[in-house]
């Protein structure tokens, strides 16, 4: 099964076999993060969106299933271009509910 590995330093994503971990970025050689099979990487020039995706990764949110993608989009992101501060606030609210 393939998954998307993201390098937040280079703002690139690579679809690779999930069993090959940990992976290093072919450009900068830094460790990449497995963001899941349903991860849709932003365009390279969209720095704000990559920052939002980095926040999700830092808090452990991954796009492993269709349900996780729907949850992240509807409960955490809530908008096409959310502010980083808003995403962090919603993540903290979700963590309090647990």
C-alpha cells in the first residue's frame, strides 16, 4: 500500500510504499513524515497551507483513511484556507473533548 511522505522543509510530497520507514527526503535528506494515503499535498508555493499541514503532523493528525480525511477537513480545518492559529485552537478543543 502506498502512502504520502511529506517533507515540510522542501514543501514536497512523495507517494511511496508504507512499509519503507523512516524515509528521508531525496532533496534535503531530512526525515519525512508519513501523512497517510489520503493526504493531498498543497502546491509548493502555498507556504501558508504547508504550515497548516505541518501543524496537523506535529499534533499527530494523518490522512490514513477517508474518515480521517473527512474529520480533519470538517472539524479541524473547517475552511479551504484556515489560519494556523485557528487550526491550533480547534486541535486543542478536540483534545479537551477526549
